[in-house]
């Protein structure tokens, strides 16, 4: 069964964050980390995977991404810190 990921990248703890969705988390985070795509993450050096969640439903993933992007910054930080209090880069855990 296909899985979709809603993920959050951060440049540093409580600094600039980016929210995205993908069907291949390892590949997508690799692309962000290595600046392979001209994007917001490249411009602001946002390379640390600090949060992700999965769902088998692409529509649910896209809806969740949109909702998270509308959240207040404090809510996003709380979500990250509830699941990853040290803002550890989770990339090594998923490869």
C-alpha cells in the first residue's frame, strides 16, 4: 500500500520552518538537504527533518499539509516539540 508523508523541515530550533507532502520522504528530504531544487528550503537553508506523519490517503495528506500551513507558528512549534523535543534531525532515522 502506498504511503504519503506530511513533513516539517527546520533550519534551526524554532527558526524558519517548511511544511511539505511527498510519497517518498527519503528522496524528498535528500533533495532538500542537497539543494537539488531551487526552492524556499534552498534559499533559507532549511535542511533538518524535525517532524513527519504518514497516511495512505493522498487527499488526507494534502488536506493536513494545508491545515498545518494555516496554523499559528506557536502551534507548529508545539507539534514539533511534543514529538521531537530536541529538534533532532530525523533524516538518519528514516534512511
